C-alpha cells in the first residue's frame, strides 16, 4: 500500500492505528502532509512517515526497535531508494535521506547497547557493508550432517549476527569484548567450545564462498582461545564417571518395580552393549541377526560397528523382536524433529535415576563406562573393548592399519561381563 491520499492540491500520508494501541496513542489514524503534489515523491515521503508511525505502534506495545524487527531493514530500503533517486536528480530525495537518517538516529539512541545502536544506524543508512544475517542463512544451506548440531550452531550464529550486524563488524577487539561479556555472564567452557566451532565454521564458509579472501585471518581465533582458557569447566557426566554394576542393577530393579518394562528393557540393553541410547533406538529387526547388533548410524565413524548379543539378553532381544510392530527393537511412542526415538524414554530414565539420588554426573551415557570397567576388570584387551563400544583406537598400528577385532574375540570379551541381582538375567 502507498499510504497516501489526495487532499486539495497535496498528497497526505496516512496509517490506521490498530485498535489495541489506540487508547495509548490517542488517535485512530496517523495523517500528515507530504508537502508535495508529486505522487512519486509523496510515496517516498509517506514511506518514511509510515516507518516512524509503525515504530510508535511497536513502542506502544512495549517493544523498542531491535535487530529482529523489519524496522531497520525498512529504513535501509527507503534510504537506498532515496539515494538512487537523488543521484538521478530527483528533487526532495536528499531531504528524505536526511529525514530517514534523523529517524534512525533517534531510534538507535533508545537502545541500551551503544555498539548495537551504532551498527543498527549503519544498517538503516546502508553504511555497514554486507549484513551478517543473510550470510548466516547461506552458511546454513551449505551445511551437512546431524540436523540437531546444525540447528544449535545456527542459533549461536544468529545471536552473533544480532550483536555485530555487519560483516565488517567482526573485528578482533570487538569480538574480544563480546566473549568477555559472555564469560562474565557465566558462559561455560563447553558452551564456548560450541560457539567457537560455529563461528570458525562460518568464517571458513565465507572464505570458501569467496565472500572474503582466503588469506583473511580468522578474527575469532584469539578471543576464543583466551575465553576457553578462562571459562569455567563443568562436569557433564562425560568425564569418565560410571555406575557400579550394583548401582545399575538397582536402577533396573526400580524400573521393574514401577512396572515400566520398556524402560527396564532399555537399561538392560545399555548395560550389556554399552551402546548410546539413540544407537539402541535405531536398532531394527534386520540389524539384529545372527546374534549380532549391527549399529549402522552412530555419533562417530568408530561407532559404526557390530556388537555381539550377550547371552544374558539374548532372550530379551528375541522377545522384543517377536513383539515389534514397527520393525524397531525398542518400542517407542515418541519421535522428535531430530529423529530421536528415545527422547521420551530418556526423560523417564533421567527422572528415575534422580529419584534414586544420582546427580547430573551420572547419566544413561555413564552405562558405557560401567561396561568398559567390567571388561577391564575381566582383563579384556583394550583394543577388543574399544571395538565393542565403538571407540577409536589411538595408536598408529591398531588405530590406522588394523581391521579390528574378530567377532569371536568380541563375543569372548562380552561374555566376561557379569552383573549381579535382577540385572544378571533380565
């Protein structure tokens, strides 16, 4: 809509005030003369006025203009249009540019972050060069791999783009101030690792796509190196802690007491395979044959493996396969946007182990450590244990050149794993 109307010899800009903010603004309609009888020029001037009025409406609703609003992009579009018309000799366009710049300055002055205010003013007046937000979206389209990881990195990069607005804003000093601010807010070492990986992936994408020269130094490198040294490390349950065999058997027994057979079965399968919860969730009839779990999708390349079915859970596996209605070994009624079938059972497990007094340092993943510990105590060779749980071997000889342990070796090692109590024969 042009938002203009003819009155006598001049054009007037207008905008209807939404009913929810009329009591605050005090009128039903904005209207103001564009002071011209030229329709094309009136449309340009009306556009600037409408942008200002929409900002007033947003403020009346309790919001200030920010980087997520179309307010700044609208100003930028109007500023570019006016500048092009001014270059073509259109009278009045320079006045419109000045009016837009004045409006942008007033709106930016209301923001609490001076760096963001400065960058948003540059955005509105088209001074900042390439915008980060579109580049972030281009980065996303170029990614492959796990969708959950991509989405998390995308959220981190969106927050980065909200902070710096323009590509040229990514300067080491400014990034250092940003990471210092994040650290002061309590950002952990693990979170810095994640954000750092996203930002460096983004920078590599810019180089690969020729947005910036390939030799341009990574501005994130130094700031994140310092942040990672100073950030607080937290225990996430992946630090080598594991349940004892007795503790895991107790959790299994409690699941049986609650008559939650699906959860109890999941715990038993984890105890006798060391598999990650979603690795178990992806097992199907065709991947559970000849006494072997064939894990075809895993967190790492080393995780893609064949695991012998322990004699203690062989009857359980047979029962689950016979009862399966959808082809999966472990039944599940939930599946989220990332194709994680075990989300609901995983949450049940977390509630159960918390009710038994286990803290955040012990999670379902800790069951892997339990199995590994039992194999170590049975004097299983480390390479065979690694092949059973899907760990990469670190040595050059076995890690790079060897084809891996035989199934006979893996079966022998797995058979040495023994649990007491109810978990001894699930």
